[in-house]
C-alpha cells in the first residue's frame, strides 16, 4: 500500500485527506518519528504522544494564518513532518540541518521559536492581540503540556487571557509528565473534577477532558474551540511515548530525550558511551556531602535526570527537591532554605539559570545567603542548539557582588571546589560543561584542601606568551603549548574573585590569550582587560570564546574547532599574536 506521508507537503494536504485515512497517517507519523530518533536521537516521547493531536490541529486550523504556538517545541516532530520538512528530517539536530525545536526562519508554520517551557500562553495572547490591532485574520492556539503548569509564567498568561476575554485557544496536552513525572498540586488537580472549575474560574470555557488519541473526539473539541468568541481550554489526555513500547514502559521519562538507538534481538539498545559525565561526577560529590552534613540539600527545576540526581532522590527523599519547571521559584526556594540554616545546592542548567536572574541577585546575593549553584551545561551543548547553549552565565553574574564563581578543569577538581564553596558564608557557583570527563593530565594537581586562586599548569621561566583559561579548555591550551617551551598556561579557576596577582604575572610576558567557553563580552576575558586597564598594564590580549551571535545546533566538538577553541586553533591564535611586531 502506498504511504501517505510522502504526499503531504503542507497542512492543506492533511485537510484534503479522507477521514478514513487519518489513522493510517498517524501510524506512519509514529513510524517516521521512531525511525528518525533511532538514527539521530531526539525528543521521542513527547512527539509520539501528540501525533493525533497535531493531525487534528492541522485538520481544524489553517496554519500559518492560524498560528500554532507550541510550548518549547520538543513535541513538534509530527508538525515538522506535516509542514514540508519530511525530506530533511534526517538532518534533525545536526549542523545546518532541521532545528531541534521550532524556528520561524525554518518554516512559516513555526509561529514562535522557544526552547524554554511555559512561554506559549503569553506569546500566543500577544500574537492574538496583535492580529486584532492590525486587523489581520486568523486564530491563535497555544499548545502547552501539563508540565508547563508547574511554571509560573503560564499562570501569568492564563490570568491575563481570562481578563482580556480574547478567543485564545489553549490546548492542554496532559500526559502527567514533564521530563519525568510532574510534581505539585496543579498536575494532580487536572485529573479530578476540579479541573473544570479551576479553568472556568480563570475565565475560560473548558472542553474536556478529551481522549487525546481519539482523532474524532479531539477534532470535534478543537472545532468547537475554534468557533468560540471567548478563551477556551481544550483538555486532552495523552500518553507520552505512545506507540513505542520501550517509551511507554519508561515510567521515569517516557523516552523524553534519547540518543540514537537500534533493535537487537527484539530489544532496544541505546547507543551511549559508558564514560562518566561531569553531571554524574558532581552528583557523586554532592552525595558524599549529603552523607556527611545533614544541612546539605539539593534542589532542581525538573532536571533530576539531566543533573544526575535520581539516585540521590532515592537515597535522600526528604532532602532532594524537584520543584517543577520553575527556575525562579527554585532559586528563591533555595534562599528560604538557606535563611532557615540549611546549605542548599541548586542544580540547574546554564540556559535555565537565565530565567532566574532577578532571584539570584535579589533573593540570594543581596542578603548574602549561602546557596551553591551547580551550573550544568555551561558552554556549548551540541544538538540542542541556540536555545540551550550555556553562553551567558559568567558574563551576567560576574558583576554581582559577593558571588564566588569557579570552574573545574577535570572531574577530580570537583571535591575540593565543592568543599571550598560549602565553607563560604555566602553564595557560590560552580560551572561545568555537558559531556564526559576528560582524563586528568600530569600537570594538574587538584589537591584536597580549599581552592585558593588560580593555578599554573605550565609556567615558562622566560615566557613570551601565556594562555589564561577557564574550565576544561585548559586541556586544549596545555596541548597547544606542549611543544613551546616559552608558552605558559594559567588556569584561572575563579572568575570572581579574580586572582589578580596571578593574572598580572601572566600578563607580564606581554602577550596573553584568554580562553573560555562563554561569551567574550563580559566574561573572563573582559575581567582580565578590566584588571590590566585599572593597573595601567600594557599587554597584547586576544579573547577566544563564543561569538557575538546565537550559536546554532551541531556537534560541539566541531563547533569548538570552528571557533578556534581546540588545540590547533589556540596554537594559531598564539602564533599570530607573537608574530605581531612592536612592543605591547
């Protein structure tokens, strides 16, 4: 039998299909999603769970005139397949390929680019108000998961929508999951009779609950919502990972974000290396600290799995807190814990810490509370792309008074850095990258005592050039300098407070290359330049880091090479600096 999907080039083709062929279309979509994620990895479970919902949306609404605003967008693979991108889906999450989330530059059917949760209702309301003010036709639909209802921004949008009385359609995709199982009172309320009263009290017409895998039922509900003149919530009950038994059976994440996999002897085999990651190494150090000190607690905004805290939650169920997709709340919750006398560790990705910037400053740093931030995914993240790059944590937080910021080079650095941070009377931050732990070279001596200032990894007696580095890029600098007897390497370790004595000694050679995996605007390089200017020190300085642009998805190792952050690139920059004539 001829497949239907190759004939679908736009949502109009979906609307033209006979109703009897829609179940087969859904089957083919699931087959393509499972096959695709098997080859390149990706957000499998969320996309499988909304296949019927996406087909129904494109049957009832006319994208792009009707804007479909997906919260985050990791659930939109079926949407991509139905909007002219099927032939390119094999490039998903790869450099120059299909975006991991939604991107209006990629397709007019992608109404909004978003990689962070809980934004859809607010953005959709703005779009609908904009259409009204500009006299433009079309409906607007916000597709949100029940996980988004653990985030405060969704409630701000719902509150405003109910008060404005505009006919916004909010489709609530209720699968009882964020990345892992949902937490809090609202997700539990959704599966009771109180759900109707809850949304109606906010000013919405409530349709549901509807079986989200029943095409007829969900299509009828969406048509009723489309005809409404007031805000509507369509409450669809779905199953994350639907149609793929390993994901259906995965009670932890329902196959949320999987690497490539294959079937062997009837079993799913995931293609994953066995090397330990920075996240796992930090979690092990945190585990030791929690065993020794009952005041140490862990907090994460719905990132138990990504931050390797699942085992800790099992061992310390009363001291590990998943607060939902609520970064601002996570930080201020930590402030409260610290004010009560505990020593909270907030495990959070760099890109998500941005969402709690005010809380870090106002609620933690201003009162000087001893909260430790474990900033994961700092630097390049690879396939998740621009929305998830850990670019701005150093530049945004370096100016904040009283915040001690450190970065390990290898996993063996973590115990001493953790102990140093835990002993501080005020806030601290440890940033580390996504990925596996590097091998510790002989030049590194982590030590057991408190970490104090920068450390020399290579110190030439008559240095002509010095690398000043932050984090694991120090290993690339060591490799670059290995065959150059008059090149030095200084591992800054601290961004704030900066080890001024060591940096000034490094700059005394007259030529410095500062290397960091973060934006060069306001980062470690800026700190070095500020110090040299304040002390009247003249030196030629080159800054290497992430560029003044949003870095797209791709292979992080390739991107480091393209940005000149690998050993060969560092060597080229240093030699070019040395070739410049004249005194510094």
